[in-house]
């Protein structure tokens, strides 16, 4: 089973997302069945590893880090990947809890 690490995003918007992308992270959202959705960010290298090794229909473990001590694991699958129309670069990812 593949595990990917994620961190909580504190803000939204164009300026904040540009800062995330400069740090080589990708903004994402985790859709949770009964709870509030979580805004997260993931390292670009982890997403590239995920693209090579996981079928989009399969699920994997997403580790969400809230603070140094607080870590939460969720079984998720990729719901949607948004790409830049010209470069094909990943802009945003939606995950869905299984």
C-alpha cells in the first residue's frame, strides 16, 4: 500500500496557491463523507510518484499532518486531477475518502 504525506492548508486564493507552487507543492482538497472537507497541500514529488504507481481507481493511504504530534491517516482515491492546458502540469487534485 502506498502512503503519501499531506499538510493542512490554512488559506485559499490565487496568491496563497502561487506561494504553495513556488515551494513545489500542489494544492488539493480531501472530500470526507460526513465531515467538513479538508484543504491540504502535497509535495510535487509525491504526486509524481503516485501517478506512476497507482491506478486512479485504486485507493491508498493519505497521511495528513496537522502539527508535529497530530497525524491522521485516511484511505482515499483520486477523484479529479486538474492540469494546465498547455504544459500539462498538475494544478490541483481532489481526493475522496473511501
